C-alpha cells in the first residue's frame, strides 16, 4: 500500500533545492504514471486546507504532489498541531508534500515529525566553490570560459545556483559549442540584455555620485521593472539584497582600523575582482558600518511583514524599504513623511 511522503528542504541555496524537488517529482511520476501538482505559499493558503487536500485522493490523477513554500511561517499552535498530527498518523494516500523554506529551520515540532532521511538544509555555496561551479557548468554544455569571464559573471549574478544556471544558459543560444566565453562576451550577453535584479537594484541604491533623491528615483524604477517580471518574488529580492548588504558589512570589517586587506583576504571574502572592490568601496561611502547593520535588520523586518501578509502589500513594503535605506540612511519608519 502506498504511503504519503513528506519532505522538508530548508536553506538559502535555491538551485540545488529546486533540483531535489524535481527529482522527487520525477520519481512520483515514474511510480504513479501521472500526478496532480499544486504549488502554495503559506501566506496564501490555510494549513488545515492543505492537510485536508493531502488526506483525500485526487479526482484526476493517481496521486497529488504539493509544494508549500515559506514553511517557516507555520507558527500558530493550531497550524503546527494540524500538520504534525497528520504527518504522524501515517496516511496511506499516494500523495507527496514538500515543505520549503529559505530559512535554515522551521518549527521544531514539524521538523521532529519528519524522518531525517527526508530533511535537508541546502547551504549557500562557499565563495571558493563558485568559480569551479561556473566552469563545470559551461564544460558540461560544451563550452569553455576564461577566468576573467567567470569572475565577471559572479559579480553580476545572484548568489545561488538557480540564478547562475539561468544566466549562464543564455550563452548557449548565442554561440556554437566549443566557443570560449570571454569578458567581452559577458558584456554583450549579460550586461546589455539582462533583466533587473537584486544586484542592479543595489548598484542603483549605492551610486555615490548621485543625490539621495536621484538614487531613490532610479531605484524605484528598477523595483517597478523587477515587480513586472513574471518570476518576480519580493522574498527572493530581499534575499539578494541581504546578500549584498552582508557583503558590505564584511567589506567594512576587512577595512576596520584603517588597515588595507591583502588581495588574498579580499578574494577569500568574495571581493576578487577590481569591479567588486570598487562597487563595495563606493557603497561603504554611502552607508557606515552602523547603517549597514540597521539596513540588514530592516531587510529582516520587511521580509517578515511580506511573508505574514502575502503578496498584496509587498510593493508598498519594498517602496518603504527603499525610502528608509536611501532617504533615511537605514532608519526604521512606518510611513512616508
């Protein structure tokens, strides 16, 4: 008799996490021939309704496959009790539930109810692994890439393998196999044709040669472009910005005491290229160490609000965030002045 399977995948590494979900889905399709798939966010669905759906047979397929994102927001006793009771009951329906979170952990009661063999934390890739990952990805697809081009790609793409895979795949439609990807190729393919993302937004926010109002205006324009993208996610955008500001905090720490770090120290901290060093040097002139810490707290607070309220107010919260960071230097505020 088939039994319901429940998985918990946490951590910031989106690409490997999505690949793991795809593998489980493929196994379910192979086992049952067909599945009925649903994707939910905790802010948009009741946990009791998900449990009820998992307990019932699908009307159209032999099995259900449900992914539930932002599982860290399952917090009330009623929600946790409902989910844990169902998991422990050992349902015999041929369905699969995958709980996903970009945090490293969720409610311990839920975690403890799921077997260790079906839980995994997907950690962010270490800096020293990224260059090898990019080179390997190009090689597997029949291309080579120069060291300089690799550094430039890593400067421009968000810090997870899903984003790297999407951006690097663009080259495969522009060049014949065997081509060696160069810095000029990266300029042509990524610099001139890329969509706006957390990195381009951070660059606009930190453009020290412009006034606060100019930086705020250009940042709002970029935010609007990001929001209009089909794959847009405020939570993912916050994750990208958090990475940028954490790097800025690391940059401040490297230069603490007025001592210039060595090239080895800079590279090991993720500032291997001159472009990266110039970018964070400019940002360090805009935000002090204290302001950077305040902005990281503000990002966490904005993330919580968006996860709790769903997508309805995410644009408003992100606009307030930009205003607080650019016009108020990272100070918390609840409404526009």
